[in-house]
C-alpha cells in the first residue's frame, strides 16, 4: 500500500511539474511572439501614416491649393476618397507655413490655427518624422510631411495620424488571440502530459525513480560485496560497470582503484577474447592469466538482449585464485615433505644396511667411501627440494636420483629458484617424469663413465620452472660434452655414446617435445659439459 501511495504521489508531482513547465514554456513563447507582433503592428501603422502623409503632400491639387491661398474642393474630394479607402487613418490635416489649416477630416474645424508646436521642425526643413501628440479626442500617433513648391520652397505641411486608442484596441485583439492560444495549448499539453507519464511508467517497468535508485544502491552494494571482480561492457568494449574488486585488480597500491567506467577493456587486458565473444556469442571460461602479479581465472560471457535483440555487450568475471593457490601450495608442500621424509627415511635405513654389510665382511675402506658419498645428499637439500617441487612423484624421482648419484660420487642439486606445482603443469606428470628421469640418468651415466673430464668435481644441476603459461626444464652437467658428429644425430633412436644398445632416452625426449609443441636446446662444450633446455608453452584453444 505504501508503494502504491508513493507511486501515486510521485505521478501527481510529475504531473504538476510538467504542467507548470508547459505553462511556463507556453507563456514565455507567447510573450515573445506578442512583443514582436505589437512591435511589428506599430511599425506597420507608422509606415501607413507616414506613407499617407507623403502621398498627400505630393498631390498637385494640394500644392496648388496652398499656392493659391484658399481651400480647393477638388483637393478635399480626393483626400476624402483617400481617407475613406484607408480605414487605419484617423485624422488628416493640411496647414500652410503660417499655421492656417486648409483641410481637416472634420469639416467643422477648418480655418482654426494649429497651435500644438509639433510642426515647427517640419516647417524648418526637417525630414519627415513621427511623434505622439494629444488632441481633443485623445492621444495620437502623428506623421508630418512638408509640402513644397516646384522650386523646393516649403509652403505648408501634411499631418496624418491615428488615435492611440485605435492602436490599443488592435493590441487588445492580439492579446486576446494569444490568450486563446495559451488555453488551447494548455488543453493540448494536459493529455500529452498524461501520455508522457504513462510512457515513463512503461519505460521504468512500473517502478518509480525512487525505487530504481534504491534498487541501484542495493545492487551496487551487493556487487561490491562479491569476492569476484565484475566488469560489464557495451558492444564497443567500453566499460559501463565495474565493482571495487575489479578496480583493485587493475590498480597497484593499497588504496582503492580509480573508476574504470569509460575506459575500453582492451586497454586493461589486451589478451581479451572480446571480439569473438560479442560476434559469435560464445563464452570463454576459466582462462588463466596474470594481472598485477596475481593469478586470475578470467570468464568472458556475452550479455544477451531480450527477445530477438542481439548481444548487448560482455560480462567479465575475474576470480582471484592467488591466495587459494598459496594455501593449496602450502598443503601440497606439506604432503610432499611428508612423502619425501618417508622416502628419505627408507633410503637411510637401506644405507645403514649397506654400511653394516661392508663392516661385517671387513670392507672398511668401502664403508668409509660409501659414507663420504652419502654426505653429498644432505637433509637440507632434501627439504629444499621438497619445498620447491610440490608434485610428490616428481619430487620422489629427483631425490631418488640424488641418492643414486651420491652413491657414485656425483653431486646432484636443484636450482634454488625452481618451482613446480601440479596446477601449473602443462604436460602430464608421466611425461614430466620421463623427461626428468632420462635427462638425469644420461647425465649420471656420462659423469660416471667420463674418461676425459677436465673437471674434478662431478656435478649435475637440475632446474624446473613452472608457470601457468610456460614450463622450462634444464639439466646441466660437468661431463665431457657432446661431439659435433654425435650432436647432429643425437635424437635418433639407437644413437648414443655409451654403446649400440643404448640411445632411447633422448629419442623419447624428442618424441614428447614434438607431441606437446615443445622446444629442445642443447649447449655443449668439449671437456666442459652439456646443458639441455626443454621449453613448453600453453596453447589456448579459442
């Protein structure tokens, strides 16, 4: 009931406002037209009396009458006829330069002297002019014109006038017409106002502006409370709406980001699929990207119009998964650490059994050398490996290879900036294990069997760098290097420097690289060692 009363009160207020506005506009426009109509009529009336006075002053009968010094019946008849045919003329008088009247529209006044004084300038040779004077019948608008002989000498003047009461009557008629127009236009504006209010109500879907404002405020609060970033664009890509989360994602700094309205989404995120989303109407979900150093899942959805209307724009939903990945990474790291410690504990027990066996058979020197080699793998390196490699199977493989290399007197270490979590793997785990296992095994065999190594220290350095869009694996050893002849055929099956029955590992690496659009680079120097680098980039399917 309150909403109905509020809507009715608003409609009444709108009705009154539009009615007053219409009345003001009509009155203002009519006042302007009234002013111009009155001014135009006065100008026309002045032209009539001035033209009449000029015409009468040029009549030969009038000139002859003034030259002869007595009234002329012919001149009177002609002027009477002229006055009768021009109804706007109220009075026509003719005087000589001595002030003696020779003609007046009122015959009873003929012969009286003109004593008003307005004629002085015209008798002194002034150009024709118009004045406002007063007579026995009220105020008049008077036009004066000199009567001249052929030699140019002034012998009298003509005055044609119209009563201002006659002009005022015409002004009243114009005013009445404008008042009638005002009421007519007001009668027309009333149904137009009703029609406009109905149209406005229909456009607002039955809501009044206050309700829409409250809805917008509540909706804005809800949108800003959502944890996901929201951006809405038009068909040109211009941003129409963005919540606080979206603004902060595209802003570096602790304070709240500036408004994004009016900007183009392509400027903020050049890798957008806006063109295909708007043209084809196909959504793009869970596209991984980095914005301001944060890992984002981007969803781009077309905004469909109602009915048969085409697509109206695009809605962008951005899910910040940085904190979630960090928590997942911590959990994964903890699990990986536990698995690694279990494997390390099992491996440590096996080493104790080996040392015990050497001691029981009296091979003390072998036991000492075994203990020295075992120190090549410290508990700290195990912890660091487990902290960097958060995929349990890959971490266990690397630690196992570390143990195996240490038994042979080879130090195998992981670069400190390595990083590997399961969500960022581009290749399947099995493919990763195959690549890492073959690289490390080849390096271990190379250092173990190397006869021409210049480096006394046998060392292998493994690097694994995983990002959502790129995975890189490097393996560097201090072996004897690869000859140029072997390098040209190194990825062919059965080609190896270790014998005819070998040469499968690098062949498998090459197969995996081709299958997943990877790239293999080899940097080698004779007597210094070799470095294999495998690079895989993610190819998005649009």
